[in-house]
C-alpha cells in the first residue's frame, strides 16, 4: 500500500471520542488545499468517526491502519468547491 | 467527601461524575451517577461540551487518584466541583448506599431484538448522516443533558455511538432523568464490522 | 492492542503497559516506585484503560517496586511466579499460564537464572496474528547483555544454588526458552544502558529482536555455560548501592520507612 508523506502531524493519542475529530478540524483550518494531515489516535471510535467526518467535510481519507501503538489516519484537505 | 456527604449533596442536586471506563460503570455505579470517562488530555473540553458550568459536581474515580486529579482539572477550569468520593465504590457500598446497573447489550443482540428498542444515536449529526442503525434517531451527546427529559422511552431506549464513550454518557443522563435506557456495547464499529445494514441521511 | 514502554531514566529502568482498546483493560509489568502508583493509574486512564493486573518478572534487587500498591489501589491481582519467596500474598502462576486482556494474550515463560522465580512474558496480539510479537524479558536478557546472577538476597534458592550454577541456568534458559522463539519476536527488557543489573555490554537501546540478540549478544556467543558464567563474572559492573535493602523491601521483609530513600 502506498505510503503518504504528511504535511502536518496531529497526535490525538489519549484523546477520547470525538475529540480527535474536533482537533483534526481545527488543524485542517490552518492547512492548504491538497495538504496531507497524518493523525495518531487511540480511541476506537475514530474508526467510524473519521470516514464520516471526511464525507461531511469533503476531505479525503487516503488510508487508515491499526498499528501497535494505536490508529493512524492520512487525510487530504479538499477545499469545498462552491460551483461545479 | 465521605459517601454520606456525597449522598446528601446528590439530594441537593449535585451530579456525580463517574470517571471509570464504560464497562465497570455499566456493571455497577452510584445511583444517579453520570458516566464521563477520565483522561487528562480532554476531560475539561468534553465536560464543557455537555454540562452547564454551574452544575454542582462530585468526582468518582477508581482508584481515588483519578477523582482527585479530575476535581483539580475541572475546578481550575471554573466548574463547580464540590469534591471527590473518598474510599470509592467500596466505601459507598459499605455504608449501605444505593448502587445501580446500566443494562447493556451487544450489537448482535441489538440486531436480533431491534423492534424491542427505540435506538438512539449519541453522536454528532454528521456522523449520524454518514451511517446509522436503520430506524434509529439522534440524541447528540452535546444536547442530551438539556433534551433528555422529553425523550420517549417506551419501548426502552438503546443508546449507541461510535464505540461507547458517548453512548454510555447519554444513557447515564437518560437514566438519571428517570428514563429506561440501555447501552449498546461495541457501538457502530462493531455494527459496521459485522456488515449489518446501515441507513444514511438525516431521516 | 496498546503497548507502551515507560522509561525511568534515573535508574535506566523500563516498565510496560499491555492493553486492549476494545476490552478497555490493561496489564502493567514491573512498575517502579520512582514513577509511582499514581503515574501508572493516570497513564492507563489517559489511554482509556482500567488496570486489571500487575505483573512482575521477578522480585527486584535494584529498584523499589510499587507493584503491591498499584494492585491494591486497583483492586486487581499482583502476579508473580509461584517460586517467588515473598512474605506477602500474591497471585501465583506457573510456567505456560496465559492471561488475557481482550484480544491480547500474555503467556508466562519461566526463565530462571537471574532469580529462581524469574519469568518472561510473551505478548500475542490475536487481533493480528496467533504468533507472538514481543517478549518482556525482565532481567533475564537485555539488549546486548544478560542479567547478573549474583544479587540474590533472602531467596531460599541461595542455599541450593551458587552463583556459578545460577549463571549456567541463565545460559540454558536464554538458549532454550528465549532464543527458541520465532526470530521476529521483539525483546523488551527491564533495564537498558547504565543499569547495574547487567554487565558492561548493556546497550542504551530499549528494544531488540530474537534474531539480533541470538547473533550479536556478546555473552550469548560463548560456546557453553561455563564460558558464559566466566564472561558474565568478568564483565559485571559494581554491585548496586543498597541492593540488599531494596530486595528486602520488595520481598516484604522490611517496611518502606526502613528504606530511607534507597532505590527510588
């Protein structure tokens, strides 16, 4: 599977559901279109939270996996397009 | 605070925040207690999103060190913390004070008995929209404290979220308001993992 | 699974959390008083995990343990191998016993030598594989070195086995029990770097693998147990300060006040 190179890193380990999403939302606001955010999380709820959040915001969930020290998500920022 | 002092404060309207993980809470907790799982990173943020700042609160952590730390974090953030339960659940029970359970069922049982429950999803609207248990409604965790009074509980409510953190919180709020509520363990993560049917959208 | 190594730098000591996020439960292995019982309680809580068992690889002689207190405040068992000669009660296990938190198995692998009750813990994450991926080797095997066999105090075995014999047992244990594990298995020791519980070759690195240590652990390159025992004796560091006092406390023979701050 392709590895992605992140532009920003968010360590949300130890945050409880749904705070990883809240923090990711704040982080994303400071990022440019097309940049990639890598997130570490330990809360199991993140497995369903991040896909839902990406669909809601239009950001793209590139990949997620379960590692020995928790969950890892790669999300690409996609700016909302007003007209298309 | 001693168990008797905590009980007296509860009768004056104080809320006990049970800081343990969902399963021990479901198995046994102080009557009227609310489940707010502890961590240092975001306990304050979560409590802020759920409860009014002037609500009198008492911490119940096991071991007691957790109750002490939570009391400090929340009172530093301006919450109305009255203290923490000394001696924990053990001392409470030794004083003959009431404990209750939160009934729970896993996703397999929920699927079997779906028509026996009103399923309530405790997550935020965007998560609910993305996929929820067919026929379920939403009582978002940030609204629950204010809206639980008007919840219908016949048939009884089964509360679900992504995993269990928010569902156990909402179920405990419903129970405190006298509603009949159960916890769905494993949450949507288990539901999706088993490929059970999903409904999308807001209605 | 959730796996965390806690390093207590003043004594080059490592303790561990092994947990399952689904079961929301965790075991703590070899907790140290220097960090303290509350430290582990809060670390586990931060990960959303309740502590349901406290394990020790052996009764320590070089640092004060907080396993008894940690088990007590959590109302959970304090596990030691059945040969541990303490004066207090603990929950005894035997070689091969398996304890689980959710999808994670901890298998007791009896590895005597450093002490007669010494046990390593094999960790298997069944959510990924039935094969083990790590072993907590305590003071049996370190990165680059092995545990010294000359710190016994208060053990019945002191009378029945001399230092040389214990070194030989250590060699056999490592060869037969640890180096027979699958090569990929990661090694997580109780000490690293300057700790006095091993010899001069102990690496500052905090983990290794069976593959690597089989080939490059200097003591284990010796052809037989006799040469091994000699090598371990020649490369030993000075004895840790107050080790007799520390071990006596960890065995329950003296009170915390009698330590006068030793081993923390």
